[in-house]
């Protein structure tokens, strides 16, 4: 919720602004809040209209069925990334998104935890699409500054995964992908440095791992 995030930031630094600046910022926050409310209503309407959809995407519908890309070291990656893991946490972010950057160290901690559970965290920075080397270099520097060492992958904007990422309206967004490349459960909107988001994500992760174990 960017309006709340901005409000907290302004409140913490309100002595730095003039009255006119504070009024402008407050008006802007209300505008952002209304836009976010409209987006939420649209998303809820879409969910209601699609209430018959299964929890897991079918293989045919999965944007990760024919997945391909490269990590920031230039190594090729394909859908075997998912088949090798009981669960893969996919985090969509971009370099200029402060809430995205704020959660990077927490995502790295989660990746270390998941490694012992048969899972992995990967990042997809939407500014690094199509092998954008300058954007990858910048994103890599941000990751390093936050101590985040988990894999980040550049994908083709025209791919199914790229189109899926391009439709995301709120950042950061985190999803779970099972061994078959299917998206499982609901996306987590907002950073997992928020405890409620982290707890919700961990519950979903455990459910995917349990289901994976039952299918072995």
C-alpha cells in the first residue's frame, strides 16, 4: 500500500517540509489512496468473476511452462529450475521500488531457509527484461548492498512469464510455483519484511511442500 508507505515516510520527516509542501504531499497521498482503492475493487471484481478457476493453474495455462532466461552471471535457466524444487518462491520487483529493496535481505534469509526444505527463492526484476545489461548491473549492485545472494533472472518480455510480470500492478509481488511449474495459492502483495505477509507466505510454502511430499 503505497499511500500508507508514503504517509509513514512523510510523518517521520514532516519537520523537513513547509506547510505548503505538506499540503501538496497530503493531497497526493489521498489521490494515490483512491487509485489503490479502485485497483483493489477491480482485482476483487476479477476474482469474483473467475471464482470457478482452480487453485493451481493447469499446465497449459502456466506462464512458467516454457520458462527460459538467464541469471545475472549469464547462465541459462529453463523450467528445470522449478522441477528441481518442491517449491519456488518467485519475487517480482524493480530497482526503484523502495518496498522491494527493503525486503531483499529478508528474501535472502528465506532462500537460505528454503534450501534446507527443498525450495528456492528467485527474483525477477522487471527492468532487466530482454537481457538489459545496464539494468542487470544496477539491480546486482542493489542486491549486493542488501546482502542478497539468491538468484535473479532476466527473462524475455515477450515470453509467457514476461507477459505475466508485465500485468502485475503492485510491487513487490511474490508467488509460489510448484515442481510442475504451476502457480499455487494467492500472490503476496507487499514486502515479506511485514510479519503478516511473511507468516502468510510461510503457511502457503508449507502447504506446497506437504502436497509435494504426498505426491512423491
